[in-house]
C-alpha cells in the first residue's frame, strides 16, 4: 500500500491537475479548497437528514462539486486535456440546478421573510454548506478579477448551487424555523 504522504507539499506548494504547482495560499487553491470544504459540509448534512430524497440530492451535489474542484484545480495551460478526459462544469449543469430549484419551490413556496437557520441539525448543515459555497463563489470572482478566469460556468454553477442549498435547507427545516422580525 502506498504512503498517503508525499512530502511534495512541505514547501508550501500544491500540485495542479495535469502538472504545475502553485502556493497553498494561491487564489486557485483557495477556490478549489473551498469547494472541497463544501463537499464535506454537505456530507454532514447528508449524514444528518432522515429524508431519503434530500440525501440522494446531496450526494449528487457532492459528486458535482468534485467536477467543480477538478475544473478549478486544472493547470490553465492544460485545460484542453481536462475537456478531453474529465468533465468540466457546463451550462447544462447550471440549467439542471435551475430546474431543480423551480420544482422544489413549486412544491413548497419559500417564506417571504428572512429566516434564522437552525430548525434542525440537517437544515443547519445545509445552510452551512450554502455559506461555504458562497465563499467558493467569491474565490472564483477573485480569480476573475486577477485575470486568471476559470471556466465561466463555474461561477454561475456555484451561484445557483447556493440557491438550491437555500431551498433544500428550507425544505429540510419544514415549519420549524423562526422568522427574523
């Protein structure tokens, strides 16, 4: 069994997909690292929910966030290799999120007030994941402002994903969340 540690990151750098290295404090590392954090927060939400449909939805979103992370972690000079062998974030993925949001809201309209998250552990975990996804989105925008724009569909995907997580958290919470007055 190979060792889990490679020692290649001991110098404060990390490898990009298809070669190249960047600092562990690089904007791209922040962006894909934050998507990884969101995957983990979604795992907590999935472990806490007792709703099989929400659990299945969360698992699918976790898998899609792996695609987002790979998209962001790819050496920009090798992007064509990613497109040839690994999935990229696409407009179709964004459209699927929008369809899911629309369907959920049609089933259960959202409250027209601010809510205080935390009706139950699973809804709170979904809200935490949503706020982490928003941070990932901000990191992608920082990449764009630094003229290191990743795939533009990534930013849009993260924006829609945070909306979907908001809707899923409200569904998971049911009637248990207090409104903010």
